[in-house]
């Protein structure tokens, strides 16, 4: 029996090739061959993904199982944190934390949004991104605070409300430091007697972009008082029903958002509790939806309210009736700032001053203020129609069918649905109405049977205190100037239509209004650049054109594609699109999907928005893509 050798096999190295002969390429590459193969396969893939990421598209990543998956910088995951510490705290006061949690569950249910509810902050360690909601989480332990801030530090977004984090885990007072760490500086409570339970929203804001400028949302009065807060950007304010600015709270906000820490998650803060939503649930839900979209870093695109990228519009008009000749010094002031204002004239008085009316018509827009200074409201349709006909005949006796005479302002702001139905029959295309006509501060379209869209009546709500309001407040000249400025600034800050109405009888040479007006006009001139200073008819014509501007967006990751359709027969001048960005301060780029597309001008509004302005768009269809770059 042969004995099996126990020696180990020894590898023998092949001899070097003879001089003049080449070794096999595979022998020369040796152990580097697999690395070269991997490089050749994956290098083009990596280059492709970096290119696609630069364009703003969602790019593939590979999980631990090797399967490709797609991950954006932020996640659509929504987490509702039902803090056990806060639950215990409210129970100790005889309250029920479920009252504050319930509105969120109702929101998710009504909007069919998937969410996860957690009660232990340590569960956030498994989350790489997403949006965390802290619903009035008043009581938070030190461990909870650490976990919540760590979640934000790794890129998670946070939406917190009311007095979140003001007490420790046992209910002891800790102050406002936790909210300040998130970017909201709370400086106290608003007394219930202040009567400012109206949330007034900023138009075209990243966290309220589907809401109209100056939209009023009534908040129910509850035991959870409203709070006074400041922060990086204010997107909503607490105000009274008439939206009168309050000096004490001018820089404060009810809705605040921020992204000041690089690589940290975004933060939004509501300075009111969930218990106040019941008054206007739908509008509040719209605000939440917009806010969540911004927190998820999803860009948005909307039609701009105003042409050529303007942030707001301002109309100054005079109800010209008693004291008709006082219109001339008012007109002189408007000329001094190169502004073509609007004069609504009471025709029974205007026909007594033909020279004044003719002089006004040469340089300004003329509209109707009715036949006599009596309200139309509640009058029979036949009577209203007869009055409108008389009004038109009296105007024609001085100005025979003047071009552009298509505006109306009811005497005493008294009108009804019948009035607005009749106005188009007399060639009236815009109606300057009272503040009650709209809950927002933008023009609106009034539909009338038999009237096509090109001739539809545009309603312009009066949005600023008029001289009668200011007189009743018993203001001095300086206070009147300040009130005019405050109302103008609010319109600019909220992106609204500012519409100031004054009366000829109150524009006497020795009046407070005459003395106060120059200071206001100086301020307007200083801040004129972002404001469209227009006549009432110009605003109405633009709003009618804007209805012909159809925007159809498609969002894929951080890349936007959008189509524009211009209907009708005429080109639209200055059409504007507002884009919100997925990161703070990035550059917005817009290119046509075809070389033949009209090229827009892109300008930065602020760190979170850009305006895309088209100088002129003829009727037809257009296609564009939006990308973002940090360069």
C-alpha cells in the first residue's frame, strides 16, 4: 500500500518570457483585472448620476442588498410626535392632549396622507429624513429635546406649533429656548382683548403659495392664547378683521419659516395652537399642505399675481363728488410722482364742472361714481338700470364716449349682485368695491350671464383705510401719514393689491389729508421699484389677461417642467411665474424645451424664490424646464 504524501503543494512561478516575446495581457494585468472591470462598468454610471443630480433629477442609490433604489435629499415621510410628557402635563391640568393631536389626524385623514405616529423620541434615530410634527408639545424632557434637535441636525425637517418645549419633562417652566434653537424667537403672549384672531397670509410665500395674498383665516378663540414671535421669514400675521397694522407687533409673525443652518432640516413654526383651527378648517389645511411641501424641499411653481415680477400693486383713486374742484390739487400731486390715477366721478355733479372734468380726462383715468350719491343696494333691477343709463348719458354730455371709460365705483360703496350683473351691459369692465367683497386682497372675477371671459367684470376690493376711516380715528397729520404708509407697506409685504380711496370733499386745502399726502407719496416713491403703481383699469385689464395665462407644471424630484398656454387673440405682456427653490440661496435656471421657445428673464426675489418673467407671449403653447444649481 502506497503511502499518501503529506507535503503541501508548492506553486511554481512561470519563467519570464524570452527576450523579445510579450507576456499575455491577462498575465500582465494580474490581480488588477477585476478592479479595472468594476471601474469600467461603474465610472460611466457615476458620471451619469452626477450629471442628472446637477440637473435636479432624482438619482439612483444602492442599498445594502445591492438593489437600486431612488432617494431624494428629503423624504415624504411625515411623523406625528405624540409626546408622552406633554400628554401627562395636560392631564395634570385637567386637560386632554388629544384635543391638540386630533386636528392633525383629521388633516391626514381628510387629505389622504400617510403618516406615522410615535410616542418615543428615540425612534427618530432610525429616521434619516422626513418631516416631524410637534403639535403643541409643551412638555419635553431633556432626552426628548436632544433627540428632536439631533433629528434636525441630520437633515430632518420640523413643523412645531404654539408653546412647544416651554416646559421640562415634569412640567416645570423652561422658557422659549427650545423654540429659539429651532429658529423661532417667542417674546410673549397676545392678550385676548387685543382682538387679533385673524391670520393674514402672505401671497406667493413658499409656505402658503396656493393661498391668495392677504387671505384672512379666522382662528377660534381658545384657552391656548396666541403668541408673539419673530424669525427669519414671516409668512402670516395676527391682525384684526380689517387688517389694520399694529405698531407693537409690526415685525412679528404668526407663521415663520427658516433654513439658516447649512445641512440642517428646514423649520416652520405656527404661533397658534391646533384648537384654533375649527373656524376655517379648509383654509388652514391648505396652509399646512403648502408648509409640508416646503419642508420636504419640494419646489413649487405658480402664476405671479402681478406683471413683470412686481411684488405688489398700488391704486390711488378719488371719489369725485362734492368739492369737485378739489380734484385738481389731488391730480397735481399724482402728476408729481408721474402716476396716472383714477377719478370716479358723480355724474350729476361732474356735468356742472365740464372744464375740470375735461382737464382730468386728458391725463388720468375716468370712471363712474353713479348718478347721485345714493346707494344702489336693494333697489329694484329696473331702477338700478335706469340710474346706470342716466349716469352714462350725463357723462356723455361732457365726455362723449371717452376711450377707456369702463370703471365703476358705487356711491357709499352700496351695491348688490343685481348691480354687478347690470354693469357689463353698460360697458363697465371693472368695479372698485368695498373691503367686504373678498376675504383676500387680490382682484376677483365676477361672472355674468352672457358675458364672455374677455369682457368679464373684474372686482377690485378696497384694501386700505380711506380718508373717512382715518378721520374717524381722529389722527393728526403725522399720524395720518404714518397710517397711509403702514397700509401701503402691508400691501407690499403681503404681495397684495393696495387700493387707497379718497374723497374730493375731504381734500380741501386746509385738510389733514392734504397735509399728510406728500409724506406718504415720498415713501411710496422710495419703495416704488417692487410695486406696480397702476390705475384701476390697468389692474383690471391685467387680471383679465392673467386669466388667459394657463400654467401646467410637472415636478420630478427637484426638477420642474411646465407648459404655458396663452389663449385669446392678443399677446400678454409681462406674464410672470414664481418658483420656490428646494434649497436656500440656490440659482434658478429656466430653459425652453425647444430652441424656438421665448426666453424669459429669471431674477432672484429672495433666498427661497425666483421670478420668471416673459416680456411678451403670443397666443400659443410653450414648454420649459427649471433646474437649480448651488453654483
